[in-house]
C-alpha cells in the first residue's frame, strides 16, 4: 500500500468504484436478467473489472488492518488512562480514611458471610488443581499494605473455617497441602474460638485409617470450636482421630452445635466427646428424608451419647425434618429451654391419635404475634395437616419464642 511520506497515512485509490445508486450498478443488474449471450466487448470489460477488483480487495484488507491497529492502540491508551484515573480516585477514596478498627469490623462481616473454605477432594475436570479454596482473609490482605496489616492483626478473621470434603482423600499430597493451609489458619487465629462448618459429600465413605488420619488433622480444630456445624449424609461417619491413640478429652469452647440426628446417635463416635461441652447452649438437630417418605423407623435412643448428652444445659433448641415421635423424645430431655424452633415435622394422623393426644403447643410467630395457633399446617403434598387442639399437656409457657415452620 502506498503511504504519504509526510503523515504516513495510506494513499489508497480504488480501481473499481461502485456506487449502488449509479447507472453502472443498475446496468449490470439489468444485464444479468437479459438472456442474450455476452459480447466480446463485455467479456473484456468484465475480466478487467475482476482483475482490478482483486487488487482492490488486497488494498481494502490492508487499509482495514491498519485502521484496526490504530483503534487497538487508541483503546489501549484509553484503558491505561482509565486505570490511571481509577488509581487517583482510589487515592482519594473515603475507605482509605477509615480507621483500622472500622476496617476490621467490615472484614469480619465479610468473613462471616464468606468464610475461609478449604476444599479436599478429587481434581475437577474444569479446574487446574485438586484443592480449590476460597481464602477470604488472604484475599482481603492482598489488596494493600494497610489491609494486609489489618488482616494480620485481626485473628478473628482467620477463625471462620469451612471444610468441604468431597471424596475419600487418598492423595497424600492433597492431604499435606490441606494440612499445611489449615495449620497456617490455626496459627493466624491465635486462640480465638473457631467457627467451623464441616461439609462431607455423600460419596465420602473412606476406610477407618483414612478417616482417622483426617480426624487427626482436624483434632486441634475440634477442641477450639466455639461453633461446630456438620452437614453430611445419613450414612457418613465423622472424620475423628482414633480414641485410643489421641483422645479428645473435651470441647471446652463449644457453644453452638449443629449435626444430623444420625451422628448424634447411630453414627456417633466416642472420639468426639460432644457430651463434654460445658459451654454448649445452642443445639440444632437435623435429619435427612428420602425422596419418597418411608414408614417411620424408630430410632434407638439407648445410645450412650444420647443418655450422656447435657440436655439440661441447652437453652436454644432447633429441630428440622424429624419425625414427630422422635421430636418428642428430644424435647422430653430439655427442661431449661428459652427458645425452640421446629421446622418441617414429619407425621401422620395415626401417629397423632396414638401418641400425641397428651401434648399442647403454644406458638409465637416470627412477627411476634403472641397467640395460640389453631392448627399446625404441614406440607400437604407429603404430609397431613393436624389440629393442635389435640395437644393437651405439653406446656411451653416458659419459652420466650417458639417458632413452628411447617
């Protein structure tokens, strides 16, 4: 392409000029409709146009490439200017004037909503590594020197831990990386009670050795838990250390505990002494329902942990997805409740008529409309509604709140 020696712009003059409104364009269109044979003069002229057009195509492509390069340079300069302006705006941003104490509270709120997630499981097909973490406190500390100083001086930010165990951890390298990162968080959180959420996939069914090895890694975490929430399938067993080798004497910091009913009874391990938790006040028990509701299977309430559990010290009790017969077994043990929440009770008319005629419930709604509930409505697609007037002797007047969500 010929360029101007002074301004370096292209000097491009097309050989074939096409104007859609010109007579030439209309003539060729009309000629295509004419069935007459092409004359020799028309053949020569058409060949010349085709030859010149091929040269023009190359010139157009070169012109477009040059203009696109110019546009790309302009876009890059604009992006650099935007980044430059954004940095100067950040320099004057009000958040830079916030005292460290306020920043620490903001970071704490963020870490509560998005806890530090440590993942242990197989390598996903669409990720590059086998351990995928969401390290909120580390992410905050990477923003600036000031933010890093705040995160390092706020041990509570490192106390929110969410463990996601997706499969049997056979890979020793994965376990080593998991343990190294966990040790770092335990060190940074100092002696602050931990807020721990343990999630175990339904495929997590390791052998005893693997479960004990992972339990040994989590042993210092269990003892420091101020809040422990366990989510797993009904058949999963907790990763706990071998009691005879490294027993956990007690859980001195535990104040809140959430776990499935099966882990409180059938699948409970003595290596996790939840009955030795002197500060435990808030208990939440859940259950897992099948897609089709099976007949009620009576739970065995003779397990030692159920008998030894400190029911008398529980003041806040939440139960969900339990059969109503099991529900009363739990409630009969608690005599110092100040708040009770019951969600999604599983029941039938036969259960009510034969077992629950002696109970009555006083219910307070979330809107604090203190009144007697005329009936307790259960999901009619799976369960039957039943009348609370059939309950006569269960006195909940000592409750400050009783929230029934069905």
